[in-house]
């Protein structure tokens, strides 16, 4: 059963693999990329993406770059920010830029799944 397609965007490949496996076990079609350019290549390929789990701190092009480019290019994808750098300013800034939720690492899997379900149900 496919509950939705999720792309994880994080420069930590080990975290990507673990999280993708966890979400695949629950029923999501999950893949990952380790940088912003790879995400935009996926989007431009027309691949179905219901949700993006986005890290803010990445080398070269960070999560704020991704959110800004999505706004600029009118790319309407649901985004949950998943970051180790969880301060109120970052949370508010990412929300202003279109992120639907903000979750701190290390994440609690149950909390993350509840957030994913909630965001995927939003219009």
C-alpha cells in the first residue's frame, strides 16, 4: 500500500537511508537525495512527489535556498523541515517560506509520521 511519495533531502546519507527504510516500512514510497540540485532535477523530471522532508543545513545550497527557489519558481510541493538546528527563528522563517511543519533531529519516528499524515491531508 502506497500512502504517498516522499523525498528526503539531507546531506547525511546514513540518516537518509535509515529514515527512508523506516518510512518505506510504514507504507510510504520514500527516496532520498543529498543536495538541492538533485531535488530540483527530480522535480523537473516530473516524478510524483507528495512531500519533501528537508534539512536546513546543507553545504553549498541549504534548505532556505530550496524553499526560496520553490517560492520563486512556484513549485507547489508540501515540505516538512527536519533539522538539527531547531531554533524559533529558523522555524518561523521556514514557515513563512512555505514549510508546513518543523521537526527537530533527532526525530521521534511516531511524531514524524503523525506530522507527515497531517501535512499530506492538508489541501
